C-alpha cells in the first residue's frame, strides 16, 4: 500500500479546491472550482419532500449551513494550477490504486453504525478496474442517483444538439391556433435577467426557452397574414399514461405533461427547495402564452381549451430548449425531478416507446444494456429516482460513471460536469463541511446525491492523493429517520478515499 499521508501529500496540496473543472478525456484542467460550475450553478437540495430527506441547505455532513459564500471565503480557497493536474493512466501505472490499499485506508469508517446497511463499490476511472466494495452486485434503492441512468441513456441515444421544441401551429379552422407541448418543462415566463437555476443566473447556453419569445414570433406570423384575433387551444397529446408520479406530492414533482411553463411552479421566482406546483400545468402555460400574445397586440377570443393539433398543421412559431447536455447538467446539479422525467420521455420517444413513466423507464433500461452497462438486478420504474421500487447495484452506478468519465465517450461528459461539487454547488453545497470530518475532500469530489426515507446514496468521482480519479457508489438503508449522521458518515468514507495514495 502506498502511503496516503506521505508520497501523495505534495500532489494533494495542489489538488485541494481544484475540482471545479470538468473531466475532459480523463483530464482535469480548470483551476478554480468556484468559477468552474456547470451551467445550472448551485442551489436546491435533492428534491424530496418532508417525508423524505433532502440534501441541500441544512447542516448535513457537518456543514456550517451559512451558505456558499462563507464556504468559499473561509474554507475552500482555489489553488491556481497551470495545465492538466491529472493525466490518464493504465493498470501498470505506478499511481494506480489497489483494492488492498483502499480497504486498509477505509478501515473503521465502513463500520459506522449510522450507515445502517451499506452496499458500495469503488473503481479506477482510468481503467474501469473494480477495486473494493461490499455487496457491490446487490441491488439497492438508488433514490436520485437513478438520474445517472437517465442521463447516460439520454446522452447515448440522443444527438448532442438535441433540443426540445415548443411550437404554435394553425388550428383546424381559420383564426384558430394551437400551442403544442414538445416535452420541455423548463420553458419560462420570466425575463432572462430574472431567471435563476439553483440560485445562479443563466448564460446563453443554459437559458431556457421563453414563452414571451414564442408569443412574439407567433404574433409576427399572424400579423403578416393579416390576423389580429385568434381562438387558442393547446395540445398535450405527446405523452401517454398517468400524469402523476406514484410518489406525487405536488412539490418535489408536479403533474408530468409535455406542456409546462416554469416547471409548473406557482411562483417561478421562488427559491424554495420543493416549490408548490399548479394543479393544471398545461392550462397555466396556455394562460401565460395568451397573456404574452395580448401584449403583442393579438386578441385571444376565448379561454384556451385542450385539443389535438391537426396532422400536418402549418407551424407558425417555435422556441427550443437548451441542448440535451445542458438539460442533463441542470437535472443532475439541482436534482430536478420534473426535468428528469421529461428527459426520460425524450429517451422513450427516440426509442419509439410510449412517452410515459413506464415507457421512459423501459427505454432507459434498454439503452443502457445496449451500450454495455451491466443491468443484472436493475429495476427502473421512473427517470427521477422518486420511486422506492427502483433498484440498482452499486457496481452498475460505478460503471455508468466510468463510462461518463472515459475519453472513449465524450458524448457523456455532461454527466460529469453536471455532478455537484462537494461544498460548492447543487445538492452538495452543504456537504463535506469543516466540522464533518470530511472537509479535506471538499472541492475534489463530484457526486450525485440520493435521498428517500431511510435511504441515502452518493455516487460520483474523487481524486486520490496521487492524482488518480476514482469512481464510487455508496448506498445505505437505515432505521433512523435522521439523515444527517448517515450523510456525514458517507462523506467521511469518500474523504478517506480521497486522502489515500492507494
């Protein structure tokens, strides 16, 4: 075993605070994690209701709970590094980790009683070699780490430039128009300078489609044809099956429909972790669109009603979502359940499956098997991980992450760039705190959280003290309703991995 406190310490000093960067071809190149956030930025917890534990702004993992600015100012100072701080290795590399070394380093951290039942796996990202684990092939409840499966399937199957369109077409009769939902829940009614994703402003690549822009373009087309008054309907026929998730609570997730504005939030500006949602998202979207049309000088002569657009109807206007990679980043960083179910349905549509909970889960499962992810024991019933019936072994999560980090799969890189950064962004913003016993790993861990009642999971990447990138998955089930001791124990395990030159 190579000493984690000896030979690797110098490298470690240069790495602490550096993992704000994306992993590109197995190489980290960005020096400042505070600046190198994925598109969505920092923010809300893991998207589960009071019936379930969240992962965000509380003091889980010993975080100080005082927000991202204090952490950046007092604890996580970036170290400027020129050029790559990591290079790809192979099984013969002198810095390659060993299972024996990791097992010895982890020691008593694996015996923490607050972990309950622990299934885990650790592998070398460069080679894919499994290093150490326990019950690594045993399926466990993944919670929101299910989103890793949804993300990999979407990026594997859909073209990199794939965007989701919301359109307006001519209706069945003259003077009628139909607003057609294409499955983009992120369409917004807000001005771009008021949009926040996880508390952060958007840039040109991450800004969602605008309902005001759609109305403006529609009005221009109508006026060009000499029309200033219309009857409006809206089409939600793209999706099938139930509108409500089996774990629906109206906050962590609302009705899943192909036509929404601001994800069905009652208050699109609300910073709440689990915001209140409207009962009728398509109706809300149509009402918003009608209001913008009126502002453009178009009279809407009726209250919009649901209808199916005529086959082959002429398109009058459209707006499009960010590219699928940006949607995946947003979904992972903020653990966005509403968006995850929409992304799963895009996979279903591309795979010629019904755009439903069942169809999305089936399409994701089939695509992962197609690209070589081991699927023994995997059970998926949704795309978000809210379902307690989902099952994934730790080794499968590790394989998903290994593929995403591999230079052979650049199309999957948004999975890595979308992972929250420990202590800095998304659902890890209050994890790996100074008093948690895991603070030294802040900034060099990127991982997807998962929380349901009595279930806490964490799966992601970590840089060890020799600069080697490892992938890990930790899955726990406890009898205690308090998630914070479990999360802190999980974080300490990851910190031990990071500290080890193993």
